[in-house]
C-alpha cells in the first residue's frame, strides 16, 4: 500500500470518527478532511522543490596556478531557482548530497604559488537546505590539507581524504549532524582497510 492510499484510508476513518463525535453533516466533514489532505500534499511538494540539484563554482578567481575552478558556490534548486551560497570566494569542489538536502565544498584560506590548491583546503563546509551549517577539519595536524572528499551513507556522513605537504594519506569519516567520528584510516591502500575508505584511497 503506497503513501497516498494510506492517507486516503486514514482520512475516511477520520471522517467516521468526527461524524460519530459531532454529528456534523458528512459533506462538511469530508471537505475538512480534503483540505487537510491538500495541505499535506502541498507540504510534501514544497519540500521536494527545496532540494538541491546542482552545485557549481562561479565568480572564478583568476590565478594561473589553480588546477580547479575556485570561487563562490552557486546552487540550482529543484524549483528552478538558482542561489549564491557563498560570497567571499576561496571555495572549490562543491558537491550535492544524494538526497539533495545538503551541499558541501572545500574552503581554503592559504595559498602558495605553485602548490595545488586542493592541498591547501583546510575546511570542509556543509550547508543544508534548511540553513544549518557545519564545518569539518581533517582531524590530523600532520595531514591538514583536504585533497578529496565526498558524501556517504545517503548523505548522512562525509569522508575526507587529506595530506600534508609530504607523507601518507589520512582518511576520516564524520557523521554530519553531530560531528561524530565514524572511522579513521592512515597509510597506503591495503586489503584490510575499511570498506568506506577504499573509494578514496590511493
């Protein structure tokens, strides 16, 4: 039984209960139930249109050493609107969660000529459609620069791969809502490494 059939059955039961308690005309009660159902449907439709579909870098900063597009993050919503979610630049590699409820990007505050900018991104920033904002570091003082990242667990977690200027890779998995560390891994790729880390490992 799908969601709408369930709602319809609940509505019919509700009509009977209200009629039994109030003896109001069934037509009036049915109209009341229909309006409630319409409000529920409208709310679900509105929720869907608020989801993000695409995120891209705009207002690109000009620098010959940048290997990626670096600038501000623009988000296309399911309702056809486009919103600018940052305004101070220094953002790269924006991504949308699988369910469209969040967008993330790497932010960096340090730039050295000739160094790949993704190695100088110290912070992963996540913003949800409802406005909640989260920030994550790499979790390692020796590998402070984000090299790669991605959403995991249907958008409820993020995985960050980082490095220092030299040395091994470091991977950490965070639960987004509360910042809980769900796993860590350091060193070269091998068969015994956790499954969540394998897609990001060298």
